C-alpha cells in the first residue's frame, strides 16, 4: 500500500471520527464496512453477535458486501465516502 493512500486513509478516519454530522444508517454501515475491511489484519472480520441482534445482522451484511475488496480498495472507498459526506481530505 502506498504511503500516500495510508496517510489519506488515516486523515479520513480522523475526520470521520470527529465529525458532528449525522448520517443515515446505510452510510454509517458503509463507513463501518470499509473501515473494518481496510484495517483487518487476519482475514475477514465478523462482529460478535447475540442471537436475534438486528444491528449485528446489518453489520454482517455490510461486511459481506465488501469482503472481496482488497484492503487498498477498501481504503480508497472509505476516503471517497469521507470526501463525499464530510469534506475534502487535505494533508
């Protein structure tokens, strides 16, 4: 992974983590799934779930949708999502 992509991803995460903006659930799930795919070290990440936990089911579904992305592609999609919904990433 290029250093530039990693720096932009880190900055995007910082912006997303500190924003006061509210997002619809589908956007929040996209942030979640791209971030988890981009940062998972040992294969596919699955959240711990309790039986009948609807929130976990939505998270798992979002993760399944991004499972075939490379970590670099997930980082780039996360960066794009931040730029689309929060603002341009500056160094």
